[in-house]
């Protein structure tokens, strides 16, 4: 499966709908500490939105639920199920993404065969608890240089406080794309914000920087 250059992270079907109207084609549902029945219902609701718009649906943290409802894939944090275990459970057709903060993290995820890596955080963000050390643009540039030297080709997506104005320089640093939450979901017009991000990651200037 082609890994989108723009991944939208949300907690609700309503927000997913607004983003997908703005041509977002990759949605990750990230919720924590919900009762199983509520978690499943929310996942099903977001999946319906994604299916309607032809978007990829990724479920955070919960491979068993992803398998049960037939999501497109899972995203695994550093404290979640190891990717190899998730692959054994889900089989070869599910997308598995993993979270990284260092080059060593990336080495482990590449060895585990994930389809993409979320590397961050770029800057401080309030949408994620237990934040890892901030990378900043220089941190991304250094880690991506290490990835190139190692011959890694797994797409790496920047995450954590990414704004529209950051996209071009993050792609220029070697990232495949960006994952965004508040910059779309918290915007006055989420659909318009989503459109602007889609245009930015697809612009000839951004593509030429890769």
C-alpha cells in the first residue's frame, strides 16, 4: 500500500469526516483508556467515514480490534505490542506503522518490517502524553542522513506539533510526509485546513525537495 504524505490523527468520526472532505486520504484513530465497547464503536464509526471517502483507516494501539473490524492497519507506539507480534497476529496484508524518536528506534522498526515510521516529536505538542525528547528540524536532518547512509527506504513521517508552514522544510530534510492532528482538527475550518495541507505535501516544490 502506498503510504500517504499526509496522515491525519483524530479521536472522532466527526473530525475525520471534516478532514476527508478536505481530501485527506489517511486517517488514524488515536484514543486511550476507553472501555472496549466504546473503543470498538468509535473505531467502526471512523472506519465508515474512511470507507465512504476511500481513505486508509489506521487504528492506534489495538491490533486485535483492527483485525476484528478489518481496519487497514495499526500504528504501534513504543510501549505497545511489538511489531513482530502484531504481524504474526494480523498477517501480511495489514499496514503496520511504528513510533520512533531516535535512529536506533528506526533500526529496530525497519528490522521488524513495518510499512512506515512516525518520527517525532518535531516540537512540543499537547495532543500526546509522555512526550519523547523534541527533535526539531536539525534532529530530523541528522536522523534522515543516518537512514540514507544505512540504505533504509521505509517511509518516515514527521509528527508532533507540525504546522502548515513547516511542511516544505520537513520534506526537504528527507521526510516522506507529515502526520497532523491539531493543525487540522483544531482549525476554525478543518476542511479548508486539510485542503491546504494536501496541497502543500503535493506541491511540485515539496516533491522536488525529496
